[in-house]
C-alpha cells in the first residue's frame, strides 16, 4: 500500500510527500519504519507516539500492538516496555501497582491486552475459575473463613503453576525485578501476584455479583500483602497474619524458580517446538500496517480524504470482481514471455472487450502485490498513459489520475479511478478493486474522460508452493468519445504487452535485493 503521493510522466519522474510522516513523532523514523520497529520489538518511540493520539486511537493502537507481538513473538519486549513505563512513573515501589492508574494510559491498555491473550488467559482462568466457583457454592457465614480458605487454595494453585506461566511473561518479570532494583535499590512487589492475579480478581469483582464481591475484595488484599504490596493490614487478624507470613516464604522460593535461567531455557525449547505459526505472516502484518498507518494519520498534517466513487459495500464489489475473474466465458488469446497468458471476453457491461492476464511468479505475496498494482499504471509500462499521479486517500485506498496524449484531431483522454486494497489472510490473497472516481480539479475545458468498468488485480499465494504467487489482472475500459468499437477492441491487446516487462523487472529487482 502506498504511503505517499507519486507523480509519473514520460519526460520525468517526480516524488513528493503528500502528508507529514513521522517528523512530529521522531525525525529519524518514517511511518512504515516505525511500524517495522514495533514488529522487531523496538518500542522506544511508542510513548512519544501514544502521547500525541486521542484516547480512542490509543485503544486501537494498543490492540494492534498486542496482535503484532503475538504474531512476531515479541510479547516479552512489549511487556518489558509496559513495566519500564510503570517504573519510570513511580517514585517508590509501592506506587507500581497503584489503584489510581490512568485507565487510558498506553501501558495499562497493553498490559490488560496481553493479560487476556492466549497463554495468559488460559493460565489465569485455571487459577481464578475454581475460586469463583467455590465462593459461589460456599457463601461466607463465619466472617472471612470461607474467603481465607479460597485465598489459600488460589495461592497454592498459583505457586504450583510456575511451568504453566507463559515463558515471555516469566522473562519480562525478571526484567521488571532487575529494573526496579536499579531504580529503587530494593526488591519491588511481585508483578505476577499484584499486576496479574490481583487484576483478575478485580475483573471478577466487577461481574461476580454481590454474593461474593466482599470475599473477592478480601482475597485481593491478601494477594497484594503476600506479593509484597503493602495493603490495609488492619484486615489481618492473627489467623490471616500467619497465613501471609507462610505464603511470603513460599513466594520467595517461587521467585527463585521464576528466574531460573536453565528452567526457562528448557521450557522455551518445548514451547518453541510446538508454537503455532501464521501461514502467511507477511500478509498478516501487511493488514496490521494498514491499520497502523490510519492511526498515524491522526497526528499527521494535511491527510486528504476522498469519499466520491467509493462504495461502502466492499464485500459486494469484491464478490462481483472475483466472479468476473473466474467467469467461464473467458477465451484464450495468447501466451507471452515469462509465462504470461492473456484472455478476452465480451461481457454484458459493454461492447468493449474485457482482458484477463494471468502469470505465476516467485516472490513474497505482499511485495508482488504492491509492485504490480502501482507499476502497471505508470507511463513507463503503459504505452497509452502520458502522465499519472497516485496518492493514498484513505485506509487501503489509492486515487490514480492522469491523461493520455492523442494525435490531432483526437482529443486527449483523462482518467481517474480508485484502487481499493482488500486483504484476506485466511486465503493468503490480496485483491485490488478498481472503480471510477471524479477527476481532481475537474480536468481541462472540453476534456474527454475515459472510464473503467469493474476490474482489478488478485494475487494469491500458491498453496502447493508458497514461494510462488498466482497473479490475475482484469482490465476493462471505455476510452470515451466516438472511437469505433472494433478499433478499440483491436488495440486492447496492447495492455497485455506491459505485463511480461513487469514480470521481468520484478524478477530482476528480486535478484538484486
């Protein structure tokens, strides 16, 4: 997907920035460079970015970062960033888990997002669900005795579950301890007890009903006390004080095991061998990059938008385009160089021929899709285009406009259309839907405008050989004016000739890189 405006002509090629990139965020990082930093687990610029976006965008960005970290296995780095923010904001260890934290701060949003994902949610559920069930079935009748028994059972299960804790969380907790000691000179509260288990109990209190809320609150205070976070000790009678002292000793042993490097390495080896892989990570990240760039636009300057000519029902247009591509009425036309094959079809939309071009090429799906969807509409590769400009105008939508010089007495032809990107991770495919759009500025006086019928590109990763991509292009246009149909159809095949050149250029660029 393009992030900038590009102007092309046969005489020269110019490149200008259409909107401010990341100068307002970090002078050293571009928007896509910033996204790549996050994919690589480098979150140095995250705080600066989060301070410049609204609360709703912050929520969206936090969810996006959790998605990316899960896909690229950078959960540890992301959680370490969260812990570092906590440490930086705190003047003393007891403020690390202060209940008055800002709900829309980036570190809180990310922490809660990571806490509720995959390994974490299973681990926390295995701890908290039996406690909730016990409290529901055994309402307290003798003060805090029922809650104390539930708390003891909960903490015992917690201390026994060390090998069920996601490995990235264990590693980030070690980082937390080291960083806290460097700043405060003393051992901080246990982040797993106070930050994860306690927040789970808070969540249970929100939806647990009045029947066990009070008991959950009591258990939460005991968890904090055992974890090292000074709570309201007035609640601790002799029985509970004894309980806290005993559990604190067990927590010390737990923390030794938690930071055992050899045990972590062994567990990490087991986890890595059974780790699920996303079939096409580049497609997944490409879809996330689109969302990221949309968030960035909220802090960029002069982000232009276009609404005319864009149908909200993308799914309907996608279905129409795919059915047009797979229509059985296509008739074989010619086989070109580099395995490019062309087909022609006379459809109900127009008297003018529709063209279909197919090819199979080695390379990454995202790289191939980006290359062909932009290069194919430049004067360098399309003999009918004199000059063209392409500009990002929305989330996954580019506007392309330009003109074709014609010999006298034929008038020049002007054109403008949108190219909308649709990513389907489940099918490992990227589709571009092309539709007519208003010409920016209206064009010259007495200009003749050509128009496109429903057409576009489809790029699909070969399921049998993922190193290859199958490309399908449908081109279908009306040049406007009084051209005879037979003449337009005769010259339509000129559109096919550019694709062997594009395949050759892409393969050459791939070898160089």
